[in-house]
């Protein structure tokens, strides 16, 4: 196993423990990059100003640089540092904090009515389509537009992975163009939704293209992270039928489950940082051009961060986690993501979807841990 294949392994956590035992920050000659595996090293790398989200020589991946997806990518706050990250974040984050939980519940309930009855298709849509549709609806898209917006977001997200192929990249360019047109039309309507209005107010008039790109980014960040968070929460319940029964009896604890799963089995297992200038972290000198693979999932299970880290504890005191990032790049939509995921999982618990035997594999990915479910035939 290595830190890349660990992401989709059935149980990568003993391997992460072995990495922490060797060194919090160590060089992997096979991967050609540094591995930050301890909580202290991960915190230091994420906080250091010389550890950037993109390499200086390649702010946009070459494979998509010449198309619409590359244009969007280059303006995303999560793919920039400094003012190009701080200003969009300041515009987007306040509105996300003010979305009422009741509105999320209403939107999830309405969208669930339109999902297929087939278990596999239903779970897939709950993971991949429904969260994006909720956010798109909050931004003001009409109900009949939501399936198309979710599909375009899926196509755009594929280009964010270095493992994407030519066909996926071409589809991502088309999706970026189409999503841009949809947001242009949405912004021309009056009045816009309360969430969209708050975000628009945060951007200056000269920042129209940046606004469009980061609205697309809001959908794309929702897509796989929500799919993994919902999916891994369902895995926790399917692995522990007593926990499933307990939460059905006490549904007010579902939010605690999601808060613990995002630490215990996070949807984003790692992220990367690129060293822009010489710096010293965790007793190691890093040179410009060095790449650090930041193992968020390993740090979450560091006993220096959380006591009894391997246990899934709903009532964990002082829970600490790097799953949504840290510092200047901490995800601005964390409360919204947890609220949507909790509502979706709660709705599934009220149904019989999880009562039959279900197996899963993990979607191929370099950093995302996203289960794909398959119902098993019942034995007689």
C-alpha cells in the first residue's frame, strides 16, 4: 500500500498509523514527495505561507489550461492563495453561514420524492445528485433545472483530478461553458435568491468573471465531498446495525454521527501543497519545488489530536479534524455541507433502503474516499 492506493483501500487506517510511527514528515522516494502524516506536521504545512495550493510554474493544470474548465479553475478560491483566495472567500462564506436548516430540510424532502425506488440508483442520487441540487436550488435555479445543473457539475468535477482522461476533460470544458451560461442567465433575473444576493454583494462590479467561476466552484466543492461524507456515514451504519437501530430511535443524534464520520472516515483523505520558498517544518527543511502530500485522514486519527482516535464516538468531546481543511483554506461551506448530509442520512434512516444487505467498493480517486453501493441478493 502507498498513500495514494490507501485512499480507496477497505481499511487504510492501520497503514496511516505506521506512517505516523516512522515520522510526522518524511520523504517518499517512490512518489517523489514529502508525506505529512501526523497532526502536528499537517497543521504546520497547512498553516505555512510558503506551502501553496498550486505550483508556481503551473497555476492551472496544463491538461485543461487552454479551455473553459481551465479558465474557471484559475479563478477558484480553493486553487489560489493570497488576495485571489481571501477576497472570494470573504464574499462567499457569510452567506453560506446564514442558510436556515429548515430550508435545507424542505429542499431535501422535495428532491427525495423524485428519486428512483431502486436501491442502488436511490443511494447514488442521494450521494451525487441531491446535495448539488440543494445548493443549486438555494442559489435560485428552478426545480426543472436541477438535474441538468447536477449533471454538468459532475462533468466539470472530473477535470479536477490529475487522473482524468481526454474525453472527461473535453466534457469538463463543455460543462464549464454551460454552467457559466446558466449562472449568467440566473444573475440577469430579478430578484435573485437571498443566498445568491449575499454572494453577489460581496463581489465588486469588476469581479463578474470571478463571481461566475466561484459559483461553479461552490457546486463542484459540494459534489464529491458530500458524496463521500454521506456515503461513509452510510458505511458506518451498515457496518454497525446496532448503531443504525439506535439512531433510528434517537434521530436527534444524526448530526453527531456526521460530525464524527468526517473525522473518523473522511471523504477527502489527502491534499497537496507546493513549496514556493525555502522553509523549515517539523524539523525538516523543504526546498522550493517540493511537493507535500498532506494526509488529512491520518492526522485525524493521531492520538495527539483525538483520544481513542480509532473509535467512532458520537459524543466525542473536543472533536478535532482536518477534513474540511485548516486556516486560510478551511472550507467555508462546512456547516452547510454537514447540514445537507445530516438531512439526507436522516431521511434515508426513516426509509427501508438500508435494511437489505448492501456491499460497496470505492470510486477510483487519488484523494477522495467515496463508496459506491450495490445491493446484494437476499439469501433464502
